[in-house]
C-alpha cells in the first residue's frame, strides 16, 4: 500500500477548521501595521511629515537629517508594535519578494546594547545582489547592487520585522527589480495624462494610474500537497487522471465556502487589514477548491506592492491552516486555471476617473479621449502587451484550450461601439457649429454615466472595458502585476504624448479650435485601431482565423511571445520614455527566457522521475499480483485457465504496453533535454525546451493516467485528482 498517500489522506480527514475570532471591527484593524499617513502624523515632526508627503506627491528628495528623524520615529513605532528587526523589502526578478533581516539591536560597548535604526539604513541597504537574477548586467563576482527606499509605498510590519519597500538597482544604475521601471512608467503616464487632462480642466496637476487586481488561487490540504512530488517541485500536477466529477455541475461556484476555507479566508483578511491591503471580495471560483480574493483598487504602485505582499501572506497564513496555496496558473488539467485580472484606470488629483463617463458632454469628451487613446495604445502595442504576461505557467491558459486566447483584443460593448461608429464620420477639418452642437448633444452627450454593457460583459475578451475601467484579464495568477502595469502605462504614456502633439499641431498650424482638433484626431484613431476591437467569442476558432487576417499576433508560447520585448520598437518606446535602456530591456528578456527554460526543465525532470520511479514500479507490482493470480488459476484449471484468466491477461499486456511507452517517452525526453542543454544561445535553448522537450509531457502523462485506471487503488502512490480537489 502506498503509505504516503494514505497517510496524507488520513491526516486530511482528521483536520478541523482553525477557530478564528474576530473581536475587533475590521475598520479598526485597517492599517495598524502600516507606517501610513495617519501614523506619520502622530510620530513625525511637521517638517519630516511634510518632507515625506512632498516626496510622495512630487517625487522630491528627502535630505539626510530628515531621514534620520524619520528612521528614528519609524523604529519607535515598530518597536511599540513588537518588531525586533528591519528589512528592505523588494521585488527582484525572481518573481518572489525578497528580504534581508537586520536586528535593531546594536552593542555600544561596556556590555550595553541599544535599539538603533539610522537614516542611512532606512534609505539604502546592500543585499547580496549576486544571488538575484540580473541578466548579465553585472558579473556575479562584483555582486554590487543596492536597495533604496521608495517613500510612495509605506513601510509595514510583517511578523516581527519592519519592512521598507525599496527599489533594487545595480551600482551602475540599471534596474534589477520590477518596481523601478514601474515607477518610471507611472511617472511617464502621469506627465502625459496630466498634459492631456489639462485640455479639459486646468486644475489637474497629477494623474495616478489605478489598479484593482483579482487574485485567483487553489487551496488544497498541505499533507495532500506534500504527497505529490510534482506539486512540491513544479507547483502543479504533471499527471493524474481526471476525477469523475470535476467542475461540470458548476456547483462549486455557487456553493457555500467550505468551513476550513472560510477560517483561512478570515485569518488572511485580518492579516490584510493590519497590513492596509483593502481586501473586500471573496468567493468560490469555477473549479473545485478554487477561490478568489479582490481588494478595493489603489494607486498602481501601492496596489502592485500589496499584491506581492498578499501572495506572500497567503502562503504564511495557509501554513497555520494546514493548507497549501497553489498560485500556479494551471495546477490541474481539465479544470479551470487561475488568472489575475488587472482592473486599470487613470484618476486625476481632482477626483475624476478619466475612464468613467460623466454627466456633461465636456466630461464625456474627456472620457472618450482617454478611452480611445487606450484602444489605440493597445492596438499599436498588442504584441508587447502579450509579452508582458508571458510565462511557462501562463502558457497553459493563453493559447491553450483555455481562455483568454493568446491574441490580444479589446472589447468595448455595443453602446460604445455605436458612439465610436458615429465619431468615425465626423467631418474632416474644422467642424461647423451645427455639427458640433449635434455631436455634443446626440453623440457625446448621450453616453450614459452607467453603461448597460457593464453588466453584459464579454468574459472571453483579454482586455475588456467594464464601465469605468479596463480589465486586463490575461494576466496570470502567479504574475507580479508590475510587469503588465509597466507595459500598459508605458504604452499609454507614449500614446498620450503623441495625441497631445497631434492636437496641438492642428490647433497651431490649422487654426482649429481645441474641440475640433480633438475630434479630428480621435476620428483618425478610431479608424486606425479597428483591428484590435473584437466583440465576439474570443475562444472560438473563427476568431483565430479572423485575427490572423487582421494581422494580429497570436504568440502561443513564451519564447515566441517574449521576442516582442526586445524588438526595436519596444526598446525605442522604453528609451524614449526613460523607463529602461537597451541593456535593461535585454537583461530582462534574458532572465525571463532562462526562467522559462528552467521551469520546463524542472517539470521534465520531475515528470521523468515520477513516471519511472513511482508509476512504473507500481504498475509492475500490480502486474506481478496479476501474474501470480494467473499462475494460480492455471494450477486449478490446467489448460483451460485461459478462459478464467482472460481479463487478467488483457490487463497484464496492457500494463506492459503502457510501461513500454512511458519508458520510451522518458528516454526520448531525456535525449531531447541533452540536445537542448548543448545549445549555446539561451533563446535557442528555450525554443528547444518548448518545441522539443515539452511535447513529450502529454504522451508520458497519457500512459501514466491510463495506468492509474488499471492499477489497484490501494497500490497507487500518487494522491488522486478526486482526493486533491474534493478533500478538505
Ligand atoms: P467584478 O469584476 O467582480 O464585477 P468590479 O467590477 O466592481 O467587480 O471590480 C473588480 C475590481 O476592479 C475590483 O478589484 C475593483 O477594486 C477594481 N476597480 C474598480 N474601479 C476601478 C478603477 N477605477 N481603477 C482600477 N480598478 C478598479
Ligand atoms: Mg473581473
């Protein structure tokens, strides 16, 4: 009998929900572990407070003596909350968050010690940069990179450690993390959007990108998770026959949340409250044991930090509840995968959501301006946007048999389609007073504040307008949102810059009125970006054909998709906006393509191991039992044994045939790996892993899964799908 599997099942069946008592209202808990505005007002001198606020609002520098004041207050506050250590908290390109803890504690001679945290330690720290991927920017032996405080994201306490959000850069200046280019992209979009928003309201001085992510995840019992080498090594199941009942009845989505899970969620939400992550929504998702958590949206940099922090906290809290969180995009074949919808918009310091229609024609013209510019930006950069969400794990969703497709398109709904159709016919050049009145009254003025399509959304679209924001749905559940947010805000910044230049030109050179000029440019944008608009079924085969005709990209695999990242167009875009230079862009490409290879390599090795060392021996064991049985029957029935042993003989042969195919598959796969490993170019290697190694997975899995159906359940070593998905 397979001991690990049955031991794990026994453990799981004995679990009780962890009791979570919520004695304090959540609004009271909110932000208690955050050095936020409120806390700063209490702890900082007026001078220091103003200096931090100025850094947040205007990006101004904080001088050293003020930094000393801030760090001292931060330390007092953190110690009052039980903290003993501090760390710079950053997001290296490994995808996880990184920390290096130092104690506040310091000796001062004479056998005495104090708690100390100086401005220098707040502002800059030197982690061992050699252990983080850098895409060849620095030689590892130099290992010179440093982290620097990002005051726009407040410090927080996790456990007993004060965490200070930072950027991570090489001494030579190149960004080594996700945050640095994101901050630069957000600054670009702020400048470009503010300039355009000023056409409509002179009081606008700042535009923030906003992000509300929706985190999907699976929860399975930790003992069951540990019983599966593939989940431990690769974060997903590499084999396993589908359970008889999966998600076909849709009963999970509408069902009540299981009690152990509810305890987990309440615990997690409490932690989120303390950390100032404004989580609001929780519910079951489509697949069994799949759930979702979503916050109230925030300024994009903070929202990105909060999502990274959340993924970390989710795992920590899961430990207490004997759960394992699976953030992988596709942990189980045959049931839904997990995504992380990125709801995105732009919001002014005057409180206007630029992607929300309003009450007046003027406000709606502003809305249309930003709305149409977004469509144009996506149209012109669809391939780069696709590259921003490429990863080995997300490939299972995009372009596989699951939505959204690898083709980027924009859904806007029928009401706005009508509006754009009407605007397409606006007269070229100066617009007569009659036409302008008509436009304002009957087209722009008719856009309702709340759009009907908001409820009637197209769930198959990777980039959908949902009433007052765009929802980028193709982002994977494991992703750091910084990557897609950097691209989206960068292409929007570039687009808005171009728009401003074009409008100003019409005003100056053609003597047009501002509104005339705006309508003229928008009309051309609508025409130019028709290809990206698609209102139909994004999952259908017809769309693939149609998209091809339209010239849209359909990059189904990561190595293919990532090419767009280092195209001349992409590098020009980043360089012109000052977001990344060529070296930084190429380094990131290198890191991502290498990560892809390593992921497939790990999966391939794990699969080979499980197939050969777990499945095949088990199948042989069972086959031996059958052989023993047949031998016994022969003893009893003599030459007539074949009749009674008929079924056993069939199974014996079928086991042999599956074993043969598994063995051949694994041997060939290893050969393919060896060939791939010999390639010198990292890109060629990735393609080789993608096109030559990965294709073996399916065939090996097929035969293993067939054996699962043949072999005695008592002997089967791997915890089965029905157990993983339905025990809790
Ligand atoms: P659902 O998609 O479940 O119907 P909503 O449409 O209300 O829910 O919102 C989904 C997500 O979109 C939430 O995380 C929410 O905070 C976020 N969101 C709402 N408005 C904006 C906005 N202006 N900018 C960014 N995100 C937003
Ligand atoms: Mg959504």
